[in-house]
C-alpha cells in the first residue's frame, strides 16, 4: 500500500472514531435513520463461529473471575454426562424387561401367587392278555400307556376356557427299553398312538416301529445337552450291561404353526410282557434364554434360574455396590471408599471378595459357611483377598456356572399283569399361570417397564420445556464472550499504544493494508504459485490472519 493509501485508511479510521463520538452530526437526509442506527451500534454483531466460547489463556490470567466460569463449564459437562448415562441405564433396563420371553420368572420368588400346580398321571391298561381272555379266539394282547395332566384349580372339566395339558408342555418323549429277553413278536407289528381330549380331540396315528425316532434332547456333544436332558446317573452309554437298550421312542413337540390341544397322550403297543420306559417332560418357558445357575452363583445373586445376561448384570451390580472395581492390580489393597470413583468407566479390574472367589474353578467346591474355611491359614485368606479379575473375563467366568434347565424325567414300568395301573404314579409340577404367559401385560416386570417409559417421557418433556431457556442463555453467553474478546483486543491495542506508540502505529498500518488487500481480493500472489501446496505451507501465518479478517467482517 502506498503512503497516501495508508493516510486515507488512517483518516477513515479517525473519521469513524469521531463519528461514533458524535453520531447525531453525521445523519444523512435520505437514509438518516439507517446510518444513525449503524453508527450508534457499539457492541459487536453477534456471529456464530467456533471461537465464540473460546477464552484465551492470557485473558483468563487477566480476569480472575473467568476461572470460576471455567469451573462452571466443567460442572455443566459432568451434569450432561450424568443425565445421559442415567437415561441410557433406564432404556437398557426397559429393553431387558421387554426382550425377556419369560420375564415374570425373574420375579417368581416375589410373586409366588402367579404359579400353579399341574398334576400329571402316568398309567396303562392291559387288553387281550392271556390271563384275561378265556375264549379260544387268538387275539394279540396289547397295552395302552396314557400320560395326562390336569391343572389343580376350581375350573370344571367341561369348561371351554380351561387350559389343556398341552398348554404347559413343550415336549414329551417316551423311551421304551428292551427287557432281558426280547420278544420278537412285540416289535414286528404296527403301533398306534392316540391323543385323547374328551370328545373332539381323539387323534390316532400309526407309527412303524422299524423307523424309530431318536431323542432330540441331546446335542451332538453328549456331555452338553441343549435342553438339559442329561441326568446325573446317565453319564455312561446306553449300551451298557446295567441298562437296557432303547428299541423304540415316541415323541411329541409343540408346533406354534399348528398347535394341538389335548389333555392326554395315549400310546398303544402289542405285547404280553412288562416293558420298562423313561418318560421325559419338558415344560414351556424352560428353553432358550432360561438357564439354571450353580449353587455358588445362586448364593451370590439370590436367584436359581434366569438368563446369562441377567446373571452378568447382577454380578456387575454386586461389584459396584461393594466397591470392588480398581484401576489395576496394584490398587487392590488400597481400594477407595468413594463409590463414585468405581463408576467412572475407567476401572478395568475387579477385586475378588470371598463370594466372588468361590466362582473361580479352584474354589468351586468350597463352602463359605463351613468351619474349614474359617480355620484356614491367614496367608491363604490374604492371597484370596488380593485376587483380581479383568472385567472383560466376567462373562467367561459366569459361563462355567450355568447349565440348561433339566427336564422332568421319571421311570415307569408298563405292567400287563394288571388291568389298569391308574393312580399308581402321580406327581405335581409347578407351572406359571397360562393367563400370565398369554397376556404378560399384567406382570410386575412389565409394570416396571411401563413406569420406566413414563419416566423417560417425563424427562424428555421437561428437557423440551427447559431447552428454549437454555438456548437463550447460551446465546447470551456467546454474545458476552464475543464482547469480552473484542474488549480484550481493544485493551491490548491501547496498551501497546501507551507503551510504545510508533511501533504500534506501524503494525496497525501494515495490518490495515493487508486487510484492505484481503477484502478487495487483490493479494498480489501469482496464480501458478497459489496452485502449489508448498505455498500454503510457507504462508500459513499469513493465510491464518487473512481468514481471521474475513471471518471478522462476515465474508465467510
């Protein structure tokens, strides 16, 4: 910029300063009101830039009250994080309750009134046996085995709304075992299977014994059945001298696409000798996510059945309540008593107490209430107290203490030396109320879910009501920060002028000349040079200053 141009720029600045001091003297006749309004504006125009809420460190040192403002901002951030976490926790709890197929079982120890009892009868009748038939006709002797059940309630048998036996059963399997001497005539003929339900549900199916059905109650790994069909006394193969082999099996499985209601299952076979069999009954609601907990895990979380997610979540709550989270292994002994420090999301190790140590494989057989543990050496106790576990290893630890819920198994002898055995084998099974299974809206967990959704709705409503006020305060805060930064620039400029006016004016002239070039678009750069990346590396400071000028004048 030439000397005359600089003089004009300084003259414009002086004129503007004098005009602001006496605004009434510069009103135009045509656009007087507009000019007067622009000249009388003393505060900077509020603009939304990323640096609106930024406070330079030198400004914080200059104004001590800004330190309190910074503390207020940090407190606001912590409050926002806390509210967001609580909202996520409520939403996760609601999702957990809604996704549970049998959520009421989680509260079965509180709501025992919802459970009912199903009485199961297993019996058989013998027909055309040699000791029964006195005539000379040669009719094949047969027997019919019946498995039936009835809910113990006040409803009558002819009540149409009464739930059937099949409403509570997921699977039924009957394994017929060969006697010591196999009668070939017993397995050479066709067999009949009847489903009995009073008047209208009598279903007869012919089953060929040559196509026997294998039980689906075991997984490919015989040691890990998928639905808990393995019993403690059947760990050996079936083909052992102490057990009879299975020569036939009858199964019924619930089909949701084609449901069949019945009160009893009849199985008819030809034969004149007693037959040993095993009856396996799998109730509804005890497959899939529902698992059985070990005694150690049940003692810790207070439940004997549930899902894997519920077990892990219960242990995590136990860890938080007992302040067992630590940063690393070196902080196990010097564990803080502040409960908030264990929930900051930075703890990755768990200090194992007496009950958590029992979940470890080497301590699984110990009893925490036994005298042997109380009389153990102090060094061993100290070693147990100092044990730690990574938080990420908790699911693997819980997996070793869960197993599928075992179905109900019972042995039965089909007797052909009696006309009927009705009433000899009767047992009761605790089952949930079928109305609660079909309409879970009235269950206690879903009531909690409704309350949680209501709480979230109220929180959102309050947030929407407060948000306009918060936005207004945020806008006022940004305006005040913008004015504060502008006042700080004026302060440093006049401070330089008072300290050494000549260099300050020279710097002001250079800055004004550069701003004029930037605003006019005449930078004086070669077009080919600007296209190269090295230009921006060499002139980073100049470009940063130019961008600041454009932002300050609303050109960007």
